[in-house]
C-alpha cells in the first residue's frame, strides 16, 4: 500500500517535471528539432511533427497529474515516455554517439545541453519506477494540515535534488570534455 502523501508528492513532482520540460522544448523551437535529429531515430519527415507532439504530450501528462485524471493511464503513459527517452539514450550510447545533447535539461534542445550518458539511462529508469508507484493501492488515509506542509517541502526537495543531479551530470561532462581538449 502507498500513503496518499507519497502518491500526491509523486503526482506534483511529475507535473512540475513534465510541465517545465514541455515548456522548454516548445520554447526551444528549431533547437529541439535539431536534438531530435541528432538522435537519428526518426525519419526526417517525422521530425517537425514530433517537435510539436512531444511537448504537447508532456504538457498533457503534466495536466493529467495535476487534475486528478484517472491515475492508471497517466502513470503508465508517463512511465512509457520516460522509458522511451531512456531507450533512445541507450541506443545512441550503444552506437557510440556519446557527444549528442540529451534534450532533457531545462535548456532542452540547446546545443549547450549535457551529453547523453549511462547516468541518464539510470535516471530515467528511476523515473519509470517512480511513475509506477501510484499504481499501488492507497491506504485511504486523509491528508491533514501537516501533510500539506510536508508535501510542499517534499516537492521543493525533489525539484532541488533533480536539478542538482542534472548539474552534476553536466559538470561531469564538462570536466571530461575539458580533459580531452587538453590531453
């Protein structure tokens, strides 16, 4: 059984993650299209439609997490999307294409995006698992006042941890690039 506080924290965290991702991909315009092209997984004729569809899908999922849409479809779709992103990264890593941007940071679609890595595959695996947690049966406990304060703190903490991990990945890539350019 899952506590409704954890269930709500996951929903808010995914709404924030997917909402900001959708916003930055949509705002990135052609740069996000270039990132999609760099992955070399889609035929050129699908790049423009996917450039629009991906942010729309992420926005729809963000709204679904917030609006209390039946959780099963939202959780499964989110887990599927995170899994697809992780798979796309893994395919390119296995191809040896390690210097393309992930398209997953707040600068999604920018040329300054962090390069793909196995850490990002691991991160997406954790996101898949987190998206599926709300599918567990809830224990039926009603949230109280302290729960809502805890929820706000949990959302802030998860956002900071996610941003911090992203910055660590970016720093690692920058250090690696710097060492290669000097060596």
